[in-house]
C-alpha cells in the first residue's frame, strides 16, 4: 500500500473525529462516546454499499495508531489519580471499588451464561467488559461540576480507579496464558516500575527543560516497551499502561502543563482512531435482529451495579442524593469496557455479534446513568462555589517550555 492512500484514509478518519467533536460539543456528551457511534454509523453505511474494506479498519498502520491511543489513554487514566485520595479515603475507595467490580462481574457473567447461553469463556469476558466504570466519563463530569475539588468527588474518582484496576487485573488473569513468558513479563515489569519514578525525576531534573519533550518520549518508550513485552507474553498492551500511570501519578501531578500537552496528543490524534475503529466492528444488523439481548445485558450491568453498590455507598454517604449520584456514576462504563470487548473479539473469545452487544451495552451504560444522575440526583449542596477560570498563557499551554 502506497503512502498516498494512507494519507487519504487518515484524513478521512480525522475528518470523522472533527465531526464527532462538533456533535459532542453541541450535545454535551463525551466525545469518546460520539466517536464510537460515528464508527458504528460509518460501518453500517459502508456495509450497505458493500464497501466495508475501504474503511481500512484492519490495516496495520491504523491498528498501530488505535492501539497507541488505547495505551496512552489507559496511562492517563491511571495518572489522573491523586495519591492522597487513596490514603485519606482508603476504606471507602477500596470497599466501593471492589464491590463496583465484583457485583457486575459476577452478575453479568451469570446473565450471559444462564440467560443468554453464551459459552463459559464468552460469559467471563462479558463479566469483565461490563464490570468497568468509566474513569473518562466520571472525570469529565467531576471537572464540569467542580466536584473534582471536593472530598466527595475525589472519593468517587478513587473508587473508579479501584474498580477499573480490578477489571485490568481480571482481564489479564482470566485470558492471558500463564507461561514462562508471563513470568518474565511480570518480573521485568516489577523491576521497571520500582525504578521508574526516580528515573523519571532524574531525567526531568537534568534534561526536562533543555531537551525537546524528553518526558513525553520517555513515557511513550516505557509504555511501548512494556506493551510489546505484554503482547509477547500473550497479554494485552493496555494492562501495564494503567499500572505505569498509577506508579507515576504523583510525578505526573507535579507537571500539570506537560500532562495537558500529553492529553492533547492522545485525545487530539490517537484516541479517535481507537474509538472510531472500535465502533466499526459493531454490527447493527445483529443488534436489530436481537434487541432483547442488548436490553438484558444493559439491565444486568446497571442493576447489578446499583444493587451491589447502593448499600455500601450508604456506609459512607447518608444523604439520599449523594448516595444515588455516587452509585449511578459508578454504574457508567466506556473506555475499559470497550477495550475488554475488543480484546475478546480480537482473540476469538466472543463473536462479532456478541462484541456488538457488549459495545452497545457499554455505550448505553455511559449515557443513561450519567444523565439520570445529573438530572435527578445532583447533590447541589456539595457543589463548590464557582471560581473564575484564569486565562491560559502561552507558557502554560506548553508553547514556551520544552520537555
């Protein structure tokens, strides 16, 4: 394949990303959600005209960009965590996070196995994919409301982190083959993670403000290196990325403007390829032919989350709106649910039809609980007073500092 068709295809996909951004802005919905829906629609149109191959969803260059987007986004999700949140609210975030994982994991796996009669492996993958909460959606809501500055919002984010960490670990333990390669992967990863914070600080202190973007190159080098090792061992490249983000959270929080630039690179260029590509694998024909399956999975995800979480949230939050808002935000799902579903489809664990149902359920779970929480149960008494946002200077936007 020549370079000209690649540029043309990339321009087409980024055009879809721009259109998605415009739609997301006007609808006030997560752009990742719109990008997935855009992929679904484009794939349906292409299938109607018999031109699916023109999308190039399985071309190597596009698969690489999509995988890179997933890895960096996963790293950023881990790096968003404030270390003091875990320390201050250790009991709360641990209990709610673990319940938020196990309740839908067990509930959705049982629904898939005994109601939908999926095979055991597909049922477990269903449980993993629908056990997630959406760090991306919840974090966006926290920023929009200002809850990210409050103890209440920080508790929710910490619980989301523990919940998603459970999903990451379960995906690796259940579906990655355990061989000598796995042992080597784990050993090398532990060694790298032990020295990563100190090495990152050393590189930053010596070269951070003298050599162009060395922190970004260093982080991507680590993520790609561990990602390659994970794939070699039969695992998934996103699995070590979350742990790297967690280990470097304190380091990353000390360089807010650098993190903003890294988010710009990730969200502005890489993740559209991931989310739109994920959407292109959804079969609308499968959803239309069996809408009851989709409704059963959505009910299984949301109700198992609510039934599991609400009593435990009540241990830490007594006010009604606080409990429901907390529970519903923890019932969302998007990034890791999509990653898990795509992992299952790529490795032949689930069929394209099952993948389509899982992704559709993940998308719906990102929208419905969020809307209900914001419209019906917003705890307005906890909202911080509005503060005028300071303009961003060129230096703060990353234009006046290298590294």
